[in-house]
């Protein structure tokens, strides 16, 4: 049985251009996408929604992405939502740091810059298989 199509996602990213571009591209593909610039904004928004997947920057202005992921995973109904971390920092190229992200609750860890196609492939991977092409 095919998993249901991805219909919604949430992106936590302080780079307005990256976040808005990604939201626009996903919207063009029929996926309801929304986002937040900070961890606090994300928590407020995620208390009101249940996206199929969450894309999360590691370095946010108000909280470390690993800590935010732990907070999100404690919210009712979000425990099983996959989180994909993204980061431009070379600090996170060390496998131990990537492992820390996975231990914080992340399903995948991608370096920036990341193409929409690569991100979509990872979204498919963590949500259970092929979906609409990107």
C-alpha cells in the first residue's frame, strides 16, 4: 500500500529567502507549506498544525535546532513527525555532530546549500517513499 501523499510541511529557517523560496516551490507542487523564522514562532505555529514533515535549520537566532527538535517532539501529536535538519555551518560536517542531531530526534541531516530536488528526495525517504515528483 502506498503511503498517502505529502500534503503539508513546515520549515524553521531564519534565512528569509531560503524559507520563502522553499515554501513557494512546495506550494507550486500542491504541498501546503508554511514556516517560521525562530524557534518560538515555530513552537507557536506547530501547536496549531500537524505537518507531514518539518525542515529545521540548526542555527536559529533564539535556539539551537537540536534543542528545538527535542521541544517539538514533546508536543502532543508531533512525536512521530520526521524532522530534517539543514545547516550551512561546516561545524556539522563531523559525523559525531550529525549523530547528535539524530539523537535529538532528527531523521536526516543535510548540508546547505541544498537543492530542492535533494531535499525532496530526503523528504520522500523519511516519510515512506516516492511521492509527487519535484
